[in-house]
């Protein structure tokens, strides 16, 4: 990051040592040292104070760091999305596999356990959907691009947007078919 160099540069131009800057910025000398050695990053309040002390705009102070920060935030978002997606996929697979063993070994109590587990799985699915909406991704192609750290161009975006209604309908039909199959099997074994 360039901010550490900017802080050193502006501090030196003022003829201040780290202790003097620390007093003026209302932080410890160690904090200033950490900023200058890239061990920590000033919070927004400290950035505003530094900007005022050095007589420069925030843009000048943070220079190229804004893009670096955006990339770090994007990496965190992608990591979070991947984590929740894998959790959901695992829970969904388990949800498909557990109804029969639960019913066989726990009887009607198994229905309650399955219902609770299904509710938890649905909550995780909503979390994944919320993350998708937050980053404006709707289709598999958009998700793949997102996970690769790139975005689709406008033509690809329009093409994917046109597919979305059909994909939702197909998803609804498949979900209904799975629910029907599960109910048919439950009726067969316990009916």
C-alpha cells in the first residue's frame, strides 16, 4: 500500500518525528510507526485528521490505496460467498439423504428433526441469495465470472438477464418434482 509512504513523506515535509505526529493525530507513537511500516491502517477518523494536519485531500493522502482496498473487499466478498455456497450445497445434499433414516429410526420425531433441518437449510439458502443480490449476480455464468474476480461485459450481461426467467421457472419445476418424489416415498414407506 502507498499510504505508509505518503504518511512518511508528509510527516518529513512538516519536519515532524513520529512522536510529534502522534500527539497531533491523538494516537500513540507506536500507532504511527505501525501505519508507516504497513502493520496497520488508519481508521477513517485518523485519515481525516492526517489529511487536515498535512493540508492535503483524502484522495492525495490515500492515492493508489483506494483500488487496493476495493480489491481486498472484493476478495473478502468472494471468500464469504464461496464459504456460504459450500455450506448450502453440503446441507442440501444432507437434506436429500436424511428423511428416510430419520423417519425409520425416529418415527414422527424424525419428521420434526427433518423440518428443523430443512428450515436451517432454507435459511442458509436465503443467505446465499442475499450475497448474490448484494453483488448483482443471478446466473451460473455470472457466478463463475464473479468467483474468478471478473465481471461480464454488457452484451453477456444482457444475454444472462434474458435467461433468468426461464431458469427460475425450471428451478421451481425441479423443486416441485423433488418435493413430490420425497412425499411419494414417504407415503410409500409410512402410508
